[in-house]
C-alpha cells in the first residue's frame, strides 16, 4: 500500500510541477491551468489519504474499479469536448480577425496611395 | 443607377493564372471590379494581381476557400456593390460569362445564380469519380431541400445585395459551395442554375484528389446535413 502511495504521490507531484512549469513558460494560460492544478491536487490527496477511495465508494455506490474507470473516462471525454469548443471559438475569432485585418490593411494602403498621389 | 459588380477571386498560390484572370475581368468593362482575396499564398499571387490592377486583400492566415470568399462579401457589403460574382483564381471559370451570370441575376430577380457545367452537354472533361460525387451531393440537396441543382459544387456563381449581406455575416467555411445552398434554402433565396462552358485547369491540380474523394464526400454530406439544422 505504501509503495503505491509513494508512486501515486510522485505522479501528482510530477503533474503539479509540469503544470507549474507550463504556466511559467506561458505555454498554458492560468485559466486552463487551474483545472490541471486541481487535478494534480486531487491525485495528491488520493495518495496521502488512500482511505478516501473506499469512502467515495460508500458515498457513490461504485464498488468496482471498472465503475471508477468509467467516471474517469467520462471526465476525460468531457474535458476533450471542452477543449474542442475552446478551439472552435478560437478558430472563429481568428477568422474574424484575419478578415478584418485584411480589409483594414487594404483601406490603409488605399488611403496612403490617395495621400501621396 | 450605375451597376457595380464585385468579381471576387479567392486565390491560393495561383501566380501562373491570376494575372490572366484579373486582366480578363478588367476587360469586361467599367462596372466590373476584380477583388482578389490572397489566402496567405507563398508565391507572387498578391503582387501579380496588384500589378494587373486588382483590389487585393491579403489574409494573414490561410482561412480556406470559405473564409476567403466571405472576406470578399464583406468588402462588397462595405463598399456598396450591387452584386458579387465569385470566380476561381485558377483560370478554370470562363470570365467572359460573368456578365451573363449578372444579367440572369438581375433580369430573373434571383438571389443566387450558379454557373453550372452540366445542364447542356459541353466539352468540359470531368473525371467519372467526381461526376458521381457531384450527383450524390445533388441528390442529397434534392431530397433534403427540394432544390434541383445539377452542379452544387460549382464555385462560379453570382449573388445579389441581399445575399451578400447575409453571407457576409454567416458563411460556411470548409465546403462552402454545397453547404451555402442549404443556407440559401433556409433564407428562401431564389436560386437559378445556368449552363456554362468550363475550361480545363491550366495550372495546378484540383484541391480534391481521387484518394481524398471518398473522405471529402462524407465530410461534405455531413456538413450539409448539419447545415440543415444550423441556427442562422
């Protein structure tokens, strides 16, 4: 049990450090990092307090590892969906900006030509 | 009132053909303005189009055909054009038929006129695979909207002011030609298809190769299906 606790603890630590490093290097924005920081925190609690697992089982009624796996899978799928939505939104704003920038650049060019000509 | 027609030419790496296309548009006369949307090409497309006297809008990122054409619609909407005619930058569409599309648009009071390859037999050579694909898309369009369009993938089309305004706001991005016909149906546009003689591609290859054709078909049909339920 202890070995497993250390192992899970290391995972959560690595996860935490990785998230922290990504924020520091500005690869990850804080608003999305919070989600991952909480995830690593959750894993850390799990390693420090393994009795939480049977407690969760008692509360939710999930006594089998497969049921727990299902919850994790649903969580991951929900996160992927969330990111797809975020990417879609970014693509839309990117399109809008590219179009406006192109139109604005043309106007500036035409104004410059009118002024010099 | 003097008619002003924006001829929108989406172009991605078309340096060999864009000059000729722009020249042909300018040769149509005063009311026709060549608006080239350079979709972040890596070649001389923008420079050549400008040298030939086109209005060139350079896009900072590659948006694909839908985003590029929509930029043209936005330009046309902002600059009070009476109509838009969309023409490919690869020289495949016969520019001398642009006035015919525009005339049909005005005289028959249409919102959208499609220049199609299939209504009357012309000497345009088209691969068998592509023909089947187009027929499937056409069939889907007929079953879902009741529209009878023989070549829904044709990018040679004219739209009036009402359509420019609506397409400037919302236009499909990935496969705009067939999907925009679903939009047209939902907006209750009057759509007409006319026969046009097409030239073969002079340079470059079609953006759809036979290997990707199947994948393209599924994506187009899916996009069209979803477009039926899209909130406009």
